[in-house]
């Protein structure tokens, strides 16, 4: 759940697809500082067609799996050959049930995994590793072979028109020698939210229920993004340039919880880190506000870098967002405080006898926030994985469902 999911405001990130793939790209760039040069999307039929065009995929199933929502239904086997439709059932599965020694024959009553979308991400990462390894065996690195491969798949891809087929093929030449098993595939850490004021723990925001949501977790997210990009913690993730000094960043602070003292306390903590605080205020809460948002008022590299710098000084449920209407008082950045965050303590010790600003700004709330998830969870014991080198693939056999 992020502030710029749609052009009109906060929502779940995938809700941006309502306005097209371009809006999702904009949301990710603005809220997480991840530069995206090109974007590709594919629907369910396109996905199945691509897997079929590549000859299907072989995966080992350590335990029998079932998902009534995605139609996945595969008995345990050393190596199973999946066609495009069956592969789609696997990568879509997020209501997975798995067999145990004492779970009985009826798949409908098997234990349910608890991680839903987060567990699906891990399985999809593993699926892509297997698929990538299979594609590499087709002889990547030969320009003719690569161009033929791209041409055979582009009819089943939706991509921005500035991305040419020849450029796609050149990427294959560039990366053909990469060992896909050595490539980090991380899951962005999140804070899982439970709102006792909403139905079934769903998030209530601005008068609406948004269902099950997860919030960005600033410290862990920044570390994961930096890891993937191969940059240090004091580097602007969009430009690769050093982040500005705190003293060059003009900040205003608005209390998003409606608690007046919170803005002053946060401003004092930011000033202790060297930021120039040019104003404080109190905003009208939009519900059980947990996320702290670092708003910036210009898409210029300088101002976006200022927002990244401020975000790097926060921990807890915090994220960036571009919105000029939220930035005032001559500031470059406005921090709209939530209820689960803190400002980093100053690096230097406080002289004896003087008072120091309180870096912790968490406000008591009934909203339950779990410990941030890990960026690199291992596969569950029952999750599919590569077949052994000598295994012979078989046709999948379905589990009984009465």
C-alpha cells in the first residue's frame, strides 16, 4: 500500500494497472527511487504461450500441492513436465495447500500455507531460475540465435515502443554468460498490517477498506534496493550520485496523526541531524495513519535526492512520494508523520547537561505491525524446485479432491 499507486493517490501498488503499466512504473520510480528504463507485461494467455514456445518446463515437486483458486493440482514426483497452462497454475498459486504424512487423501483438507503473496514470490523466483536455465541452453550469445528467440516471443509480450527487438537481442549478448543461480532475487521487505478497526483486520484509509495490506519498511527496503543496484547507502538510487549533505536539505514536518507535538519532536530530531527545518504543522489524519511519507515537490534529481536523504534518516513504516501540493514553506521535502517510525539518533554524543531530541517518534496505536519480513527467505520444503540432472520428466498426476 503506497501513496502514489495511482495518479489520484494511495492504493495497493497493483491498483496502478487500472491506469496502465506506465502508472505502475511511475509509482515504483517515485515511491522507491528505482529507475526503470523499459517495461514489459504479459497476460495469462501470453505467459502460457511463451512457456509453450520454449518447450514447457520441468520441475521437481517434493510434496503434493493443491490450489483451488489457481487450479494447481500436482502429486509429488521427482520431475514433472509442465506445459504453459500448468506453469501458469503454479506461478499464480497464492492459496497453496500441501500434503503431509498425516493430512489424508483429500487435497481440499490439506494444511494451508500462511505467506500467500510473499510465498508466491519465492516460488516465482525459483520458476524463473529454472526457466532461465532452460532458455540459456538454446545457445544464448549467438546474435542470430538470440534475434530468432526474441522474435519468436515478442508477439506474446506487451512492451514500450521505444524498446527495439535489436536492443533486446543485444541484452542477451551482454548477459548470456551470467549464471542465473548466482543472481540475487530479493523480495522487498514489508510490514504486515492488521487494523482492528477494519473488517477482518483490513486497512481502513480515507473512509474505505483496502483489504489485507503491507506497508513499506524503509530501512530494510533501502538496503534491499541498494543490494540489487550494487550501490552504497549514501548513493542516490536513481542517478548513482552521492546523496546531498543534510545541511543542504530544506524540510518541513506535518503531523499526519493529528498529534501536534509529533511534528515538533520530529523537526527537532531532524535538526539534530543537520537538516534545515523551515516549518511545522498538523494535517487531518486519513484514518489509522501508520505510514510516514517523505513528499518531494519536484522531479528534479536534486530534490528527489533530498527526499532519499531524508528517508535514509528514518526507520519503520516510511516511504517516499512525489506530490508538489504536499510541499510548502519553501521546503524541498515535507515529512508527513505516521504512527510507526523513528528518526535516527545524531552520530555525535550530546554534551553533559544539555538535552537531546528524542529520536523515537512512534505513537501508541491499536494498529498491529509485524516485524518486517526478510528480503531473502528460503523456499519451503514443499515448494517446487529444479529437477536433478538425471531425472526423467513425467506428466503431472492430479491429487484427489472429493
